[in-house]
């Protein structure tokens, strides 16, 4: 507002625009300007507090900026500090349920594989035609953990015996063969047939009759005699002897791959059928 001020001499003074060019603020406007200035300072303080609070909540520690004199307030310290402890207290509740679910699933999977069953694949033709290369099986372990001995005709997976380890196989490797005889039985191979306790077996599941001979072998206690269904292409008990039961890991029960061959692995009732495998007419020689 323009105001004309009369000087003491009675002459009119020149008009002054208060507060625009830095002149003194008259008593009429001084109080309102001070209130405006106080509001401006109060707004600045509130803005700084809001900035400090936002920085504290984001884990960046106490506020920065401003006049350099301030530090985090009591509210800043209570809202959470930086570092791992602050992140853990703020973020862990968001992910704890997912992490717990994943951990439980991993433990359950490991326990299932260790104590109940595990998948296996066939790497060779030693069990042909029952299994081909690339077939995948489920092998159960519960039966053996219940101290039940493997039955004749069962297909078992096992760790190599000492003789195989001396031949270069690692102790952690896994073999798959069929149980032919149990402890106390006598096994013999002659004239293209396998004899158990002096009687020839009926084997419809083998690829062909054995072309080798093997003298009578009595299976010792806590051992089984295993052979591959591909009699003439199997590194089995007829070469390295009986298999200790403690080496057996599990029993093949289900083939799940390839899709066209999905089915239960047949036990003794179907394995030892009435029809015999073709026998050789001539006396074979040892291989």
C-alpha cells in the first residue's frame, strides 16, 4: 500500500513502498510479516522432521541436511535403525511363511528319498529286456528297513561289493540286478540253464539262455545271489560272488518312464513262470 508521510517540516514526503525494496516495515505491517516469518520457520522445521522420519523408516539412519545441528529424534530411533537388524525386523515377517514352506518341503523331500523311496534310471543293458537304457524306476526302501529279506525274483539296487571296488568302481555307485537265490541256496549254471539247489529254473524274462557255465556256489548267510536278466551281458554274482544284504539300498517297484512302459515291476509269481527260456543244446564254455 502506498502511503504519503508528512515530514515534521510540513512538506509532503515521497511515497515509500513498504517491504518491497528492503525499506523499513512500518508498525502497521510489522506484526503480520513477523507472523508470516514465524509460519515459514515452523513449516521448515516440520519439513525437516518429516524428512528425518522418512529416512529412518527406509533404514538410512538419522536425518541429514538442514542446518547440520539436528540428529534423529526419539521417533526416528523408535521407528527402526539401519543395518541387518532393522531389515530383519521389518522384512522377515513378509517372507517368513514362504521360507518356512520351502524349508519344510526340502526336509520332507530329503527324508522321503532317504527313508522311503528314490528314483533311479537304467544306464546299461544288463537288465534287458526287462529294462532298457534310459528307463526310470521308483525304488522303495521301507521293506528292507523293516528287516524283511529280499525275495527271489526281486529287482534290487545296491552299492558295489569289495570285489567291484577293487576293479575300479566307486563305493557310492549303484547297481541293479535280480535276486536269483537266498542264503543257504546252491546256485549252478550249466547246459544253458540256472540251477537252484539242483533243479533248473524256468526263466521267461531273460534275453537269452546263459552261454557260460558256473560251478555250484552256496550262498552264505546274510547274502543273496544276483544276476542280470541279460544273462550274457551282465557283470553280476556269477563273476564276483554273492551280494551282502547290507549293500542293498532298495527294491524296484515301479517303472514310470517311458510313458508307454509305465507299470509295476513284476515279482516272483510272474518272473518264474511255467514256460522255460530257450536252452542251449551244446555244452557251453566258461566266459
